């Protein structure tokens, strides 16, 4: 059950005309009052042919007129309007039941607290099977205004209780982190102009697209403007940016003026202060050895950053920071992915946006590695090879699973649901990305004798999951990957153990596929030479000189190219 409190109005008679009228599409049937502050003597134009809307409006507005006649400052925002709608699959609710529901909602909102004889005047009008409209005038009988602060939260909590008590569809409890729902006017305007999205939805998508591309607030504003978005920046006396509002081109009011939406109204995490915290979290100074050992491409860097996500969830502020940065990395990947994967990745990014924010404060500096990987991806000039992209998408899917579990543990119901939706899209994209690689690997299987040895390796390395791995349709491809790795000096038994340790396999839909992407990502590095590493540690030669020396003793990197596999002697 949804109770949507509307912005305060000033015309009681006008709202009554809508409630008792035919509706915009003749959808209003038998409008009548089902509950009110004092039904005795209250005119109901829906049941009394002699009652008029003007008479009912005057009856409801009486405390407002008395207050305005006694005080110099008149009350003009006195109309409180709250539609209350049941879910389509809910059972039919009688007038008496809807009247009881309305009573509980006005009590929770502070319109008419229980036992308060001097509360505001209100009515609940029913003109359809599935919903009612509650109308109240927000001046009490004693002339005071009701306390309505946080009324939406209280009403939402009451609706969750009503759903349980009346056996209705159970919705998740709100946490004040959701984006504002489009208004009827915004949806009708989008339909009239042929837009697929309302302006706030359109702006949210483009603002999220911009974040991985920029490093500070000034670049952020400039990027939006370059993308064709109307931006109105708010600056302090010193010239520092304090806030911004964004407008969709062509979205004009009746006077032909551009309509702007503050960033925080578009989505709670898109206010300028919150965006600045993410953008200006900074990147720590890297040690030269760290730069030398960093993966060669942004795609590999991103995959490495994702592999450590589960170790960063012990601290809640760090966990929230990494989950926020995960959304940025997902958006960056969607922007640079091939056309056949882009739609699924964009859908995953859009779904995960709700999981990026919660009431938990984020320590944004903790997620610098993931955020840097996202920026490197959007600025790279070349796309990934097939195996690198498949490994990254598989890592993104697993990271979304981990994020969803963290949200579940913290009772963040909306965020956990958003993460699950993102996982579904990511799994579809991962299957599609890995399909060409699987086909190539399956076409070049190792010899039967080698395959039997690899089966034994699987059973020894991951005994709890061996049966599922060997029954997976991707097992022949995994056997090829393991054979290729062994020919380059890696130990299949060790690779399997390491890959299985990176994430649990119990919940994996296709464990062999998971292991393929993990092993391909790990196996791209050559087998380390211990003597060379020891010599490097003992060396006192300057870094600039040592970097020019050849690194001898390393075996070739793992490749899973079927062309090379065909020229390799199988065991």
C-alpha cells in the first residue's frame, strides 16, 4: 500500500472538484466519503443530492478562515492531500476497511492524533476500487498548525503495518535514500512530448554517466554543459561552487523558461557536496614498485580491484564507499563495452544505482583504487580483449552479489533488491561475453590422457565442488585453460585452489565458467622466478636504471588462443 503525500496546496474547493469529478479519463466512479474527522453533520455531495462541493469546502476551511481573520499573516498552504492506493493484486477493501486505514494514516501523519478533539479537519474520499484520497486542512480547531515534520516516514511505517494487518502485499520500508518518484504532471508532459523518460530520470542517467569522467566539481559542471545539459551553478562569495541545478533542454514552464532540478532532488546522492566527496577523495601516491607491478590494462586493474572487495566490508564506512565506487565502475564498463553487451550493462548500472546509497556514511578515500580504475576505463582509447572483458564482467557480477549480501546483513531492503536486479543483468552479460571464448577453447581440447590427469587435479584441489565443475557444460573449455596454463609453467592444482579461494563456489550457477575467468585473469602473469626476485630485492641500483634491464627467467604469459593452442604440443 502506497500513501503519497502531495505538496501543500491552497485551493480546497478545487481539489474537491477533482475528487468528485469524472477524472481525466472518466475513471472516477461513485465518489463518496468513507471517513472523516466528524461525519455527523458533514455534507457529502456523493450521497446527499442537496450537498454541494462549495458547502463541503467551507466546512473543511472553517478553522483556516478563523485563524486568518485573527492573525495578520494568512495561511495559504493549508491543503494536505494524500492518495492511498492498494497494489493491483490486493483483495477488495470495503468502505469500512478503507475508513479505518484512513484513520490510522492521519493519526500517523499528525493531522488527527488519537484522542485529540482539537485536531485538523479531514475527509477520505473513495472514487475507485483500489484507492482513496485523504484531504485535510492544516489548521487545528485551536488555531495552531499541526506538526507534520517527517510525516512521510511515519505514514510509510504505518502503511507497512497496515499491509500486515489486512493481508495486503508487503512492501519494503523506506529509508529516505530513494529517488523522488515522478509526478503525474512530469509523466504526462513526457508522454505529450514523446519522451521515454521524465526530465528527472533523464537527468539522473546523464549525471551518473558524467561522474567517472571527471575529477573535481568544476570538471563535473563543464562536462554536463558540454553534454548539452542546462546547468545553473550556485557559488559563494569566494567563487567556490556550493551547488547546482540541472535542466533538460526543451523542458520549459508555461512562461517559456527553463525548468531546473537541484541535484539533491534528482537523487539523494547527486547533490554537489556528495559528488565532491567522491570526486575529490584523492589518489594516494604510488610507490614505484607498485606502478611497475600494476596490471597492464585498465580492465585488468579493475578486475584486480574487485577481487579484494570482500576484504573491505568489515568497516561499514569503507564498505559503503566501495559499493558506491562499484556503481561508478559498472557505469564506466557499460560506456566502453561492445554494442552487444552495452544494453545489459547499462540496465545493470541503472538498477545498481539504488544500491549505491544508504544511510551509512561512506569513507570515500577508502575506494580510490576502484574509482581510479573506473576513470582509467572511460579514458582508455582501446577496448578490452574478449577474455579480459569476460573476466571483468564476471567480477562485477560477483561484486554485486557481495554488495547485496552486505546490504541484506544491514537490513537495507531496497538496496539489496537493487543489487539482485543488477546481478541478473550482469550474469546475462557475462554469459554473452564469455560465449566466444568458450567456443574457441572447447574446439581445442587437450588429449584424453591429459584430460584424465586434469580431472584428478580438480577432484584433489576442490573436492567439495568437483562433481558440479565436471558436470558443467564449460568443463571442456576449463580443461583447455588448465592445459594451456600448465604448458606455460603453472600448476593446475595450485591455480584451481587459488581461483576457488577468491570466491565461494556454492552459489555459482556455473562453477567451471567462474574458474575459467579467474584462471585466465590470474594466469596472464608469467610464473615468478624466485632467484630473479631475490636479486631484485638485493639490488641497490637506481630504479630508473633497473627498469631498463631485461627481466630474465620469466616463462611466457598464459594464452588461451586456440590458434596458438593448435601449434602447441599437447601432453
